[in-house]
């Protein structure tokens, strides 16, 4: 009897799982397993991204030699990304004068970290792989929410290494004994924004399959987010919910629009009533801008935005240099640390910055079109999750930089990659069906 060995674990699934685990636990790795001069968590994330790049190139070479056809949309997005890479490299080489370290990190943060969007559609061939990846993301995410609640509850008794990343101070407010949780993902806004991704995943699951378990998980995520005292993400829950509900139930008839208006008015009235009743509580003062830290933060934001716009007026095409404003930039040279859209335009100049924005919008439109056309409930859930978190990031990026934080940015493109992978899996299944 002839026997053949068929491996049960695919390389693509292994690399994806390794990336998710190393990414979400990178803070723990940095604080407890790294050398003082080496962030092992970041090294592992970069390693797994690099392995995905190498694997993708090898598979593309194989497809080219075998004369296999690839999806047109996939090729279009890949071409767009390559154009961005080419223009960015040209700008780095010919225009930018900022330090080489900033250039390398800027290229990595803005483009290389997008790569899961190309790796996953090319290598994931089964729906089960997509589902398992989401289950892993949710499982680790809920664990991090529990850890965040643990941080908030026992902050006064915990060492700094269990509260924030190595080298950072605890996130607190003036005259308050509140320590805001981070789950060691970065700062509080990065963690709070991560909980919004979990919310979108769970909310779309609940809409498709209303189980009490999902309600419990949603409550856990919401409580965790509230404990971060992050204004943008609290507003983000409303934005994500509206976007998801609008697309899930929307029929755009007169009756539906009336229900939508009434629903929004009732929700707004309820929120205003609660806010007025608890108007003297710390969190309401925080949300309404009456708290001291909030007022100082608002003034700082407006000042930085003004400085960024003034710099762009003087350097509209060259900008300040790729990598000069985002993560990894030299703190002394940063003009605007918060507000990703302003950072993007400031680093790349207006023309190249708008090209990046066009790339993001193209990806968003692709997912929106897939949602409208597909009959698959699971694919619709994936699309709604991506659309919901996109609405938040696109709005919040005017005032914060949570989007470009390593964890959130990579997970954003992982979600896009899973959407496209599932879409291509369904297309292949439909093309394989016999035609009568």
C-alpha cells in the first residue's frame, strides 16, 4: 500500500498565528523576556512580517511560472501598493533629509506593516483557516480585556512592568487616583481602539446569531473601554454601531429612514439625560472637556494641528520626511504626535500623502462593494467588522494616532486580508460548481 504524508499544519496558518500571538503579547515579551537594549516583541513581529513577504514572493514566482491567473482586484491593489513603495523610496532617497533610522522605521510602519493584506488572500485557501484566525484574535483580545480590568483594579499594588511598556510612565489624570489600563499594547488610546475592533467583531456576530454569550463578551469589552477614559473610543462605539446597524438593516426606504431618525433621536436624548444626571462625575467632565487634563489636551491638539498646517504651507511637496512624525520618530523633531492624517501629510507631503489616503479609501470601497454583493453571512460579518472599525479610525485619525500604532495598524490589514481571502475562497467555490 502506498502511503503519502500530508502535513496538517500549513505554513501560512502558522505564520499568521505566530504574527497574532507575537503582536498581541509583544508588550509582555518586551517587559519580561527582552534585553534592555532590544525589544524582542517588535523583533518577532518584524520577523514574521518578513517571512510573510518572502513566502508571498516565492508563491507569486510559482504562479507566474505555472501561468496561473490571479484575481484582478488583488493585482490592482498590489500594483497600487508597489507604486506607493516606489514613490516613497524615491522620496526617501532624493528628498528627505531626516535621520536614516526614521526613514527605515517610517517605511516599515506605513507600508511594510500593510503586507498581511496581500499574504492572507494569496495563501489562505479554506474558510476554516479564516474562522480559526478570528477565534484566536477574539480569545487573546478577551484575555487582554480581563487583564486591562485587572490593571485598573489593582493598579496601586502592581509593579510598573505590569502597567505600561518598559520605559513609560503610568497613564493618570491630574488630582485623580486613576491609573488607566493599557494591557501592555501601547498607550491607553491604542488599547481602547483595540477594544473597538473586538466590539465590531462581537457585535456583527451577535447580529447574525444573537447569543447571550456574545452579549456578555460585549459587556466585558465595553467595561474595559470605559475604564480607559478615552473620549475618542467612547464616541467610537457610537460611530461603529451606527455604521454596522445602518448597513446590516438598511433598506433605504422612507419607513426605514423614519425609524433611523427616531432611533437616533431617542438614543441622543437618552445619552444627554444620562450625561445631565451624572454631570458632576469625572467621566462626564472628561467627555465634555471640563476636566483639567482634558482641557490641557485639547489646547495641545489645536496648537499641534496649527503648527502642522503652517509647516505644510511652507513645505507642501517635500513635507518633513517619511518617518519624522509617527512611531519611531525622534521626539525633539516631532511637530504633531497626535492626529495620523496630519502626520501622513506632513511626512509625505500633500501629493504623496493624498495617494496614501486614496489607497485606504480604495480598500474601504472594495470591502463595501463585497458586502453589498455577497450572500455569505460570514463574509458579511467580516465586511461589517472592517467597515465599522474603519469608520472609527478614519474619524479619530484627525485627533489621535491610534490607527498607526503597531498593534492596531497590522490588525487592520489582517482584517482586510481575511475579508479578501474569504471573498476569493467563495469565488473559487462558485467557479468550481458544475454549470447546467
